[in-house]
C-alpha cells in the first residue's frame, strides 16, 4: 500500500469480508486515513426485543467496536493489527425499528502502543445519536 488512501481502502474491504461482519451485513459507507463509517441494516437476526423490534445492544456494540478498530487500522501511523483495550459505549436511546444504523469513527491519536478513537452511531436521525463511544486499541508497531 503506497498511500494512506490505499491503506484505508484495503482496510474497508478487509473489514466487511470478516465472517461476523458479513453475518451483521456491515457495509462500508466511507473511509479515509484514520476514519471509517460502517452501516448495519435492520434485520430480524439483530432484533433484541421481538415485541418492539428494537435492535439488540450487542449488535450496536459490535458495530461500534468494529468501526473503531477499522479507523485505527486505516490510520497511517498504526499497524494493520489491533485489538480493543478499552471501549466505553454510552447508549442514549433505542434505534428506530426498521432503520439502518450508521457508526462513524475517527482515530484521533496514535502512540507507539495505543491508538485512541471516538465514535457515534445513529439511525435515520443523525442529530439524535443512538450511542457514542470512546476507546483505546492496541498498536503493534508502525509499518
């Protein structure tokens, strides 16, 4: 990979090809160096409450963790290998039943061993987030 943009494109393709990402039907909406937006369409298998159709919090958590990890791997100063050290997710409200949920993450700082990320997830109303996250991820040296 010659440029940061090529690296980000590679990471975007790699993320959506992972088996659990395919199971959640994640798709990359946007990528840039140190940034990633992933979308998770509404589906029966991610419903947490059958009576209301609300998406399970674990599916939202997986979406946010994956988006944050992708932003780290897309950062030009990080490695392509990372793992979650710490991820705090604040759930603000239930996503609207039937809506796609989009997570946007930015890796805003990278040290020799840790990358720091912020993310937000929303449904059809980006002004009313479903959840927000901050996290720290491993960095296995730089390339």
